[in-house]
C-alpha cells in the first residue's frame, strides 16, 4: 500500500493514542512500546488506520493530521461527534478485516458443531479460548466480533 510504519517512543503518553495515519496516507506512526510488546494491538492499530484510508479518505485528507505535531490540534479542530463516528467505523473495519465473519463462523462450527445465534457469551468460553491466538487479536476484538455478528448476545450496558 506504500505506507511507511514509523515507530516512535512515547506517543501514547504524549498524544493519547497507539497510532495514527498521516493525512497524506504515506505513514502510520505507532507507539514503540505498543509495537514491541503488543503485536496483536499493533495489527489492530494498523488495520484501524487503514480503515481511515479506505472509509474516510476525502475527510481525512482535508482534516487529518499531517504529522505527530498536528495530531493534538487535529483532535481540537474537528467535530467531536464526527470524529467519534469515524473512530467507531475504523474500529469496526479493523475487526472485520482481522476476524472475517465467514472464518469466525467456520471456527465456531468446527468447535461447537453449529453456528451459534445470540447466545450468552459465557456458553462459548470453553470453545473460543484460543481464538485470539488463531486470529492474532485481543480477547476484546473476538468478543466484539462475536457480538457484532450476532453469534453471542451483546451487553447493552457495556459500550464498546
């Protein structure tokens, strides 16, 4: 995709995010600690930032940060609701890319014999313990994907 990954120490503590993509879509800047210690988080962050490129290209080119120095002012100058909406979309995109519905369903069927529908997540605990390793994502990503696809019930009191 022609995107350079820039690993920078301390950006999470400095600007409050693990990663961001430049408005030119030429580089993704990612926190060094996250990059070296949390490979699953890194994969998700990169997929999330690519989601911005694919889903929000025009908006991001106009309003997105050109570099790390602009990131803080970027957050201050854009509409908060719109920014939150784009973040949710990019998060959903990343989950769908890294844990595709058809592969998730196939894994579930091979483990429990059926593709579950809207069951309590706890009923699948035994069968899905290694799914984060299989898909190389966090437990939270697996749970969100299971909920998003309706395989397990969502907790309406828990915002994700």
